[in-house]
C-alpha cells in the first residue's frame, strides 16, 4: 500500500480533474485551452480511488470532482463509491446526468458536509442547456436532500438570461449564484485579478509562485496551477508514485503573463471569506518572452 500524502493545512482546494471530456460544447469553455490528447488517457476508476485515498486532508477540505464533466468518466460512480468514507466529496457538474440513476447510487448523505456552500455546484450555460430541464432536475435533487446550488457565469452575451434564470430559481427557493466571466470578449478583458499583467499579456515575465491548491490532472499528475494543467506543462509528480509528496514552496516560473484567470482571480476562500487568490506571486521580473 502506498504511503499517505499530507495536504498542507493552509490549502484551500483539492481538485480531481477526472476527465476533460464533456457532453456539451460551450464556446467560452476554459477546457478548450487543452489539447485533444487531454480528453483521453485518464486514470481508470481503480487508479483514481488508489490515488485519492492516499490524501490526508485538512479538516473540512473536500476533494472536488470536476472536469470537463466528471460524470462522463466511465467509472464515475465506482470512484465515488470507492473513496474513503471520511473524505468529503464535492461535485462540479453540468447536471446532464439522470438524477434518478444518480440518487440510486450516491445518497444525499454521502455528499453532505458542514459547509457554507453546497457540495453539488451545477453550472447553467444558456448557450448549450435548456433552463427548464436544469431547474426541474435541481428541484428534484433538492427535494431528495442533496445540497445543490446553481451557478451562472455573467458572460456579457448571457447576462440578461442569467439574471432572468436567477430570479426564476430564487422565486422557487432554489439558490442561484453568479460568477464573474473571466476572459476576453469583443476586445475587452473581464475579471478581477490580483496581479496586474498576469493574464492575456503579450509580455511574459519570470517570477516566483506558490499555490494553495492541489490540482490533479486526468492522468494523476499534479500541477502548480491551471495554466500548467491545461498545457500539461511542468507537472509536479504523480499521485500514483509511491514517493510523491507535496512540495509546498515558492517555485520559479517563466510564464507570468500567460497565467490562467482561475489562478489569479480574486475570490472567496472555502470559508466564504472574500479576497482570496489561489496563488501567491512575488519577484516578478521583466522577461522578453518564451
Ligand atoms: S459544460 Fe463546462 S466543461 Fe462542458 S463545455 Fe460547457 S463550460 Fe466546458
Ligand atoms: S505565475 Fe502564473 S503560470 Fe506561473 S505558476 Fe504561477 S499561476 Fe502558473
């Protein structure tokens, strides 16, 4: 049996990207930044279970199953059933699965924990989803006892529809939160970022960077940030490697300017306190490119 892996107590997020494949195709999807190779070659169910069960997590820190769409992993249910009972599980999903089948295999109790936000976070993408059917599923799951919230991204193109859907959900007692759009649209950059020049910048700089997240790619490799994960760049070791340990230190990076918005945006931490950023960056030096 492989030794346990201690997750540092200040870590705020653990993400298992079960697969980057998805059953929808949203035009603003951040996963389009990854090549087609990433949509294949994921760990099998047994391997995910073995890898994730090694983690010794700080109190209240769940493992978030995400993707892509995590439920399209062919062994999704096996993975959830195989994780240690003391590991809390969160799920980021587009909710395209059959909730009746889901409820027969995963009980509301398995996904419930003492937290200020719901363990199932379903995102509404107006471009690719039918609102009525999403809302119906969420109400059904809520009535079954799942802790579930809908999220909508305030993309400038979808803003009116997101706010309309939010009002209609709230009128029925369903929680619907909005998120900033992070990206470029019609020549404008959207999002609130901690470090000036970190995203969508033609000028690339060197820096030192340290993360507060454990990001586990589809093949069990771990990464410093979403930029590295989506580009399969500079992995920090694989969870299936017996000697793997988390190196919680500042590391040199030559990609500042190409950071992924998710890593440098200002957001809530897991205790819902505002002003958190996933990475700390220091000693930014001008650099003429990669
Ligand atoms: S549902 Fe999510 S993962 Fe799937 S295409 Fe849309 S944004 Fe991407
Ligand atoms: S500086 Fe940006 S690209 Fe480099 S490791 Fe940090 S978040 Fe990733």
